[in-house]
C-alpha cells in the first residue's frame, strides 16, 4: 500500500484526429450515442467558484472561475416543477460545483429540495465554506428533518495527507478532516470520493481508507462502492479509444448503463439570462453537450464525442451518482 506514485504517470497525447465529428470517429466508424432512458438523477451545478484550486480539476473550479454563476432557489424550483409536470420526477437531486457551500443561497436550495421529498446528494470538500456557523446551523436543521434523504459526499482524493495536499493544496487534508468530524458528530450521512491519480490499486485504496475511517471513527464502509467512490483520473490530453456502436458488443456493456442515460445537469452561464441543461456533469462548457433551456429540450440522445465519455463512463465504468 505504500508503493504509491507521487506524480501522474507518463501519457500518450490524444490523437488530434479523434473526437472531432459528432457522428463518425477518426477511423470512419459510427460513433456511439446514448438515449435518455429515464431521469434518475437531476444535477444542479451551483456555480464554479471554489475556495481552492486543484491541480487537475475537470471543471476548472477556483476562487476566480465564475463561468458558471450561482443558481438561485427559485431557478432550482423551476426545474423541479418541470420535472414533475413532465412526469419525469427524478429519484435523486445532486448538487455539485465548484463548492456548493460557496453559494450564499445554497441553504435555501437544500431546504426547498428536501422539503419536496427528494433524496439529495451534495458533493463538497467539507472545508471552510461548509464550516461557517450559518451554514452549519442550516445543515444541522436540514439533517434533523430529513436525515434519511441527505448524503454529503466529501472529496478526499487520497488517504495520505501529503498526496491529497499535492492535489488540493497544503493544509487541505486536515481542514477536510475537520469537516468530516463535524459531520460524524452531527450524524450526517457521509460518503467519500477519492481518485486513482497516483496509480494505486482499487483494493489497496479501499484497505487504506478503511484504516483512516476506523481511526477517525467515521461510519463509512470502504468496501461499498457508493460509500467510497474511487474515480478514474480524467485528463482530456491523454489518448483514449473512441467509442463506436460496435463497442457495446465488444465490451459487453450497454448504453443504458451510462450516466447520460439516467441524468442531466442544470447550469447557469455567466451573462446568460437563464439556466440551461447539459448532458453531463463532466462537460459543462462544451457547446455540443448543451441541450437547451428546459428539461423537455434535454431529452435527446447524447453523442459520445469527448475523451471523458470514453475514459470515465464507458471504459472506467464510473458515474457521478455511483
């Protein structure tokens, strides 16, 4: 478990001919698409501002990146109303960022969503934005009223402090532990999101995290893939195969198992008059994954024309909901 790489391994650069045509691969084969089978998870990006800047953030969040601006509680409510009017009420509402607790309206957003009976998943780094007294009070109240339906998934990139801090900045590991201890002490359901940046084996990661959880008295099962989600590293510069219609048969996978078969994400772009819907939590900026201003307009199939589609979803078998 201590045989860990301290840097990203060398990579083969992405072939510039790949992921250019939405319908055809560089080899002239028909590109795979994924239809929306059902809306299980509706994600909201609460804004790309974050209290930290990671070394490799797929969404480029930082204290300065406001390309996706803060959503308001009324904007979130509009989409929840539409989902129910379309008879597409999702089982889970997910909130991501940036850091959701940076959004000053997030406590109200959380309260409104939970009050409507949804299961809620919040992706957070559990650092200073969450640890503000006003936020903690709102979080404690929400958990007291809706304990069975609220989960916070905290980003702990690695079980080793030095490697987590290598990604997120010096001191971030200990600050996140402070947040995890608060969640533990107030009995908020908690999951962990880690990543395979340093070349560890999945089993080794789970064993080492189990030791961390035991030491910190965290009620998290490291063997449970939903309680400890370990994501493949996403780097659009790295070469990866394009996914064709024949890949489903070759790989023994189904398009129905992909994240975009069961989810969509609402974003609000800086300067835009209203939010819009995108195909995927991983691709908020790419215009080819923009599906219109409403959930109804976002029901169309998604063409897997991006390296993340191949690396994270098809070959990695991952999902942000996990």
